[in-house]
C-alpha cells in the first residue's frame, strides 16, 4: 500500500445554495423567537410541584414549640421525614413534561445565555434518556427539576417571582 505525497488542499464541499441560506436564517430566527417567548408557565408549575415537600402526616408537638408559642415566637420549622410517594400516573405525566421541556430548553438556552451551557445541557440530556425504576422516580424527578432550575437561573428566568 502506497501513500501519495499529495493531499487535497481543501475538502470537497457541497455548494451552498440560496435555499440553504434561507433555511439557516429561518431556523435561527425561529430559535431566537422561542428564546424571547420565555419559559411556559406549566413547566414552572411542574418544577414547583416536584420540588414541594409533599408532607406526610404532621409530627408530634414538641415542648420547645409550646414554649416558643407561649412567649409569642413562631414554632421552629420542621422538615418532614416522610414524603408521600408519587402515583405512577403523576410520575409519568411529570417525566413526560420534563422530556418535552428538554427539547425546548436545548433549542432556546444557547440564545439566552452568554456562554454555551455545556454541562447543564449534558445533564439535561442524560436525565431525559434515563428510565428509573418506579421506587426511584421521585428522586429522579427532583434531580431533573434541579437541573432545569439551574438552566433557568443561567437563562435569567425568574421562575415566576414577580410578586415584588
């Protein structure tokens, strides 16, 4: 086998037609339009639903809480150690909503963030492709929601905090 001494100066290229230029401009304009429209409210509501505590039954009242109440102070904030499991239907609905949102976020994030969010988009794609076991679904959805929140923070979306 002999190797030629010469190599091509340029790789063969397909000529760029006027239709190619128009298609690229249109795709760019549509992606920018999506970026300007913002994040749908139902995505934000779904993220808040997943990240809520979903508390179980209330725990026993402690003596310190009674003491704080007697001197006019609020009770200590307690974290519930139990969470109510998601129903299979709710988990499937939320997972599908996040997967659809991933497609949208992959399109608009590069137009709303100054530097390309490589790591956040990679995590989003990995989570989109995972199919966890039913007993791991709540943890999976919370992880997915946190990645979405990280990306929304980078994009400057305020997650609906316009009560100020």
